[in-house]
């Protein structure tokens, strides 16, 4: 199984800086691994400089994200975006069911950094999903996403965690 490609890919710019979030993400990634092979891809975060605008940095970062995801082609791309579709945990589990069990493509999730996601990534996404109407720190969004993926797999497999 170690040589097989992942079925779920999580991609985001920069390291998770909050220790509690990093520990939680690692815990949920290990749990997800009981259901599907999951890989986390960290893309270098574009540094802040006065020389480049936020839009320019986002576009460079977006291109880097999509370039890294090319290794997982074909994939179904879900971009987390506040303007995306709201889902409850049951509907999110339905998405996992369709994409991880019924579709042959890898399921890739992208979480933006402090400045969000580039229009290029949002435009390439097969689905935009909002985790919350509230603004979340990007480290927290990463943790929430991994927890919801784990919750979804427990629901699919009829395990009690999802209640």
C-alpha cells in the first residue's frame, strides 16, 4: 500500500504553525489512513514583500499548488472558499462516498493561506466548499477539514464517531 497512490490529497501553502492544529492534523491523518491512503502536500508560501501585490503572490502560489497537484492526475479538486457551497457533515460524507468509492479520481482538497486562494485555483476547482460562514484562521481550517474527512469516513463505515 505504501507504493500505491493516495486516494485523498490535502494541499495548502506553508507549514501549520499552531502546534495544537499541527498535532490534531497529524492525529486525524493517521485515523483517515485506516480508511483511505491520504497524503498532505505543503507548498511553499509566497513571502510578503512590498515589491509584489497580494494578488500577484496569490497567483504565484496558486500556480505552485496546481503544479504540485499535477502529480495526482486525474483528480477531483475541492477548494475551500468562503463563497463555496455549505455542507453539513452528512452531505460532506456523501461527497467522500461519491469521490472516494464511486469515482476513479483522486480527491484533492486545497486550503488557502492567510490571503486565501488564487482565482486560478478557484477556477480549476470542481467544487468550492465553505467550512463556515465565519472567518477561520487557516491553521484551524486545516484542522477542521481533516476532522470532517475522518468524520465522513466513520459515517460511511457505520462507526459511532460520526454521531
